[in-house]
C-alpha cells in the first residue's frame, strides 16, 4: 500500500526501496528457511494469506524452481504479538529446521 502507518517509520531503512525490493531480497535467501509470522500490510491491517503469497510471487517461484518450496512457511493467524502460540510455532519451526 502507498498509505503506510506512520508508526512503522522508525523501523524502515531510508531509501531502501529505491535500491532493492524486499521480495527480491527474500529470493536470494534460498535455500535458507524462511518463516513469515502474522503478515501485515503497510497500513497495519492483517494481510490475507493469498494476497501475501501474490505479493511474494517472485521468491515463492524462485524457491519452487530451485526445489526448496517447503523452505518458506507461513503462520498467518493474525494473533496478538504476545500470544504464546506464536512462540510455540516459532520453537516448532526452529526444531524442524536446525
């Protein structure tokens, strides 16, 4: 979205999107494992999993073409950040990919 939540500004890298795109950066990480927890749009609203996958089409196709499609995982339950389910999912994921 072009209308970002201003609360996210402190966590951005100035000018980063002029130099590279985050999906491009993700694609270069193959075959490393990636876990996406609770994806949100720049406006702060939860992102629909199909919309997230559409936006990440390039890294998903790159991983698939290289035979590593199972190395990208999603946990899109839009739960509160302090919910223990996120930590549980992270520990399960880490144990599977160590």
